[in-house]
C-alpha cells in the first residue's frame, strides 16, 4: 500500500503500521491493498470511495474512535468489524474526505 499512508511508522516481518491524514476535500491516489488490515479512526469523517475507473461507490461514514477490520480476498476488501460489517469494496480504489474536518487514522497491515 505504498504511497497511501502519510507516514510509515513501523514495519517488521508481520505488520506495517501507517499514520494517515486526509484533509477535507482531499483524495488519496488510486491504490491497491495487498494485505488484510485494520484501522483506528483518531478523527473520523465521511470517506467517499471510488473504484479505479473513478466510479463513485458511495460514502462510508467513519466515526471518531471506530475500529475497522478488513479482510482481503479475491480482489475485494470485506469489513469484518461490527461497524460497517459486510461492506465490500475493490482492493484497488481511492478515497476522498467528504467532511469538513481533517480525517486521521492509524492503519495496521498484516503481512
């Protein structure tokens, strides 16, 4: 997932830990998740998700303090956590902060 996190803060043989910030109205680049992962929303915001062709897949409300767990399988990410459980998005996508405040998270990829 290189290039998506604002800062890689740790990596070992089993995990990569990212600090991630997305300003209001800003978009991530199109990226492909290569691992299952989890994240903790330090400062939540609504995230609008787009597939690699730019098609709007909907807005995912991410509340402050929420913890999400996502499983990578067959080119899709499936939310396993209670918040958003069962939601699926393509592993290759981009996100836009559709809120009016910065979005901040800590993301942990499982190698």
